[in-house]
DNA sequence: GCCGTTTTCGGCCCGACTGTTTTCAGTCG
């Protein structure tokens, strides 16, 4: 059993012990032990073989024994017994806000409640309010928590969170009391889905800021409101937290609440190794484990280190001997090691985009006409715009057959010649990859196009072997320019189809086919986790909005976000290049490319 | 259950907020 699996079990033991009402320091010892394992830099097998496990900070005699047993046998009787003695419903009840181990224990012991369903019934019957330490209000909150969990107990698309957060952030920044305001958490890190919104504010006077925050019209419920923080739930179901800190402390809190947890753990370790202690309060010398005086100093803004106080994240990283790390890269996936060796290249930004390729019009299933889409693209300052409507096999999407596609090509040619728009329009198609890997349209019409996006829209249930072979066959088609939404996933809705991404990337590289980063907030496909390595090998990315109306063009912002998480630079993204360069690129796939509607 | 220049017992843990309390326990991040 590897160290991560063992750490997982130690954490589970911690939760189970807590539900058993064990000594909280014992509970914490298990969680601390789990963290010690997870951040162990050496090979666990070696450490155990050399008898050095006990002695690692956080792992004593008892934990060392249990870890050794798990590593050797994959089992631990202590854990099995503990698990068998605890109804699984109790662990699940921890997900209800306001319920912790103590209350769950009381509910179980006094009312025999051992699941969320039991709890809902007991609340509805008014039996919970009668318990000691509970009351009417608690009962109502628990019921509301159960209902909210059913209705909203899920993550939200980054895009939805971003759109909800932007106006609030602007509003906060406009308040006279506010010196600085940022959002933090997974939203700031640009993760594809977001649990809740975190707003961080530096202000001198706090009460008016809290008041402004909780009285937004989109607030459905204020779940907490105090002097320095508040929590609300919007009508959309999104939850949001506001935290206010003194200006000097802002940067430390911003870094801390941006996370990720893994990144923060590594940063704190790095600080420790340098005799420092990093927290949301500041960066102070660790000598004497922080006297009360030093801690007070930290709370006033981390003045414990360096001649000047740290006012930016860049300065914070520098204080630990690191180059700046963009928030998107803070996932604990090696960014700290990289930042030690050198600075990160400038990541791609929304302003770098010069055009987009995968978009729909009313010719297939889009909601705006060709002219409207082109006008929308021009309004966004782009140099070129590619139309890629569905092909005939996507019957449900009103896909185009050869005749209708030729008509569209003629329309685009006419539009380009008309001079109505400065922006150049490329004629493409989103051509279905048929179940056997053939393309949905004949070579005779494909050669009349500037480019071809190939995508899977059918037979999702093929085996991984079949699907991988199918996509690779399409990539090998000499006219294929780019691969659309690689896995077909819909975030929070449907898993992608089974496909061997590594083999597809190999094929794309071998055939000089670009892979799309589909910027539709539900897709963000190919996933950011694959990009860094693939782009490092020369794979070209195309950020495409897959827009079905003019507003959908703005999805590129979500795509940029995912590209940044994937560590991509502008040079690695095809559509940051200017019109003439893009033409040259397209011509490598089709000598006629870029010629639609161009005067000769 | 871990730890130790306060060292084998007695601390460890941290501030803010809510609700049920009449001075504080439980939860959360």
C-alpha cells in the first residue's frame, strides 16, 4: 500500500475517532500523521526498511506501527473494527453545515439517528429541538442544510462562479473603506469547478463592508455575519464568504486563502526549513515557536521578516527564495520546485487571442446568423473568425451536407469580398468522426475548406480501444486540422467517453494536428492537466469557444483560464498568431486553405 | 497519539461566529 492510500486511511481513522468522541488531540494526531506521510519526500518503503519512520515529526510509536502494518499487508484490524462499529450514515452527516462530531454523537445516542434521512425525519417531527444543546433555530438550520445539500450541494462551473464574483469584486473595490479586494480559492486558481466564492478585503473600517456584502440583491440567505467575516448564499445556490483583514495582512491572507491546500503545505514546509513560519497572518521567524509578541507582530502584518514589510505575493515568494507563481499554477504539482529554478514564462492571456475557429451559426444549431457572429467577433477585436458548423451526421444539430456546406462557403467568400467587415472569415466545418473513424464528408468538399475540426458526437459507449483507434484514424486524415473536444465530457453532468489521451496526443503530434482546448465552460476539454507535458513536446493548442451565439464567443475567457492552468504560453496557442501566420499554418494541411473569398 | 532548553506528564489549538446559553460549547475554515 502506498503512502497516499495509507494517509487516506489515517484521515478516515481520525474522522471515525472523532465520531466516537475520542480525545480531540488524539484525533488531530491521526490527521497530523496523515499529513506527515503525504508530504514525506523520501520513499516510504525505504524509510520503513531503515527503521526511520518513528522519528518523523508527527509519527510516534503507535502510528509507526499502524503505518508499517498497512504498508506490509494493506490491512489494519484497528481500522476495520472501528469502521464496523460506526454507521456509515454518521460520517455522511458531517456534510450538513452546523453538524460536527459532538452533535452527531448526541443525535445518535439520544434519538438513534444514524443517517441524513433519519435526521430529516426527526427535524420534521420536532424531536431535535427538544434535545439539550439544540433548539428551534438549530433544528430549522439542519433542515435547511439538508434541503440545500440536495438542491445546491454541488460544485459550480468556474464560469458561473466567475460571472457571479466579478460584479461583487467591482462593488467591493468601489467602497470608500476598501483598500484592496480580490477573490481567492479555486476561483482565483481557475479550477474548472468551484465550491464556493471567497472574497478577501483589506479595509480600515469593516462594518460598512460587511453590511454592503450581505445586502446584495442576489443574496438569498445570510448564513453568518460578524465583525470581520460573513457568509451568504446567493439565489443561484452559490455560497460566498467575505473576510476582512487589516491592509498589512492582506497579502498573507490572499496567498493563504488562494491555496491550494497542497501548495500551502509545501510553502509552509519551505518556510520552516528556513527557520520561518508562514500563515495567513504573516511570515515570522520560527525561533521559540513564535512568542506571543511575535505572533502579535504577525497579526499586524508579518513584519517579522526582512527589512521592509511584504506587500505583494511576488515579495512573499521572493522572501522564500522563489520566483513568482501565478495563482493558476498553485496546485502543489511541482510549481514550487520550478519556481526555485527560474521564473515562469508569461502565460497566455485573453488579450493575446487574434481569432477563433470553432463556432456555429444558424446554418446548423447556432442561434445567430453568419453575419451576426462575424460582427460579434469583430467587436471583440479579433483579426479572423472561423465558422465550423456541424456536418450531416449530426442530424440532431441540423448538420450540413456537402451541398449546404458549399452554399455556406460561397456565403463566406461573398462576405470576405464585400468588405463589410475588416475581420477575415475562415470557412471550416466541425466534421463528425463516424464510429469507424472515417470523416463524415468527402474529400471533394473538405478540400474546399480552409480547415477542418474533427469531433466525436455519436457512439459514446465504444470501448476505449475502439474509441482511441477511431479518433486516431480521424487525426490521420490528411485534411484534418484540429481535434475538437477530445473526451466529450460535460463538467458536473457527464463523464467523457473512454479514450487513451496519451495515444491521441502522440497521434496529433505525429500528424501535426492541433488539439482544441474547447472553452465552453462545461467542457474545457482537453483537460488542463494534460497540456503542460503535451505542449512541451510541441503539441499545438487551439482555444475555441464552440460558440452557438454571439455571447458564447466570450467563453474564450474560460479557455484562457484552463490554458493558463495548463502552463501554456501564447506561442503554444495557434490562435494567438496573426492572420498571415495562421494562413501559412493552414496551408500545410490544405494548399487551398485561406483562399476562400480572398481576391487573387 | 505526539512531544520535550517547560522532557515521561501535561500540554497540544486558533480566531470568528452562531445558538443556546446566563458565561460557553460546538462548528468552521
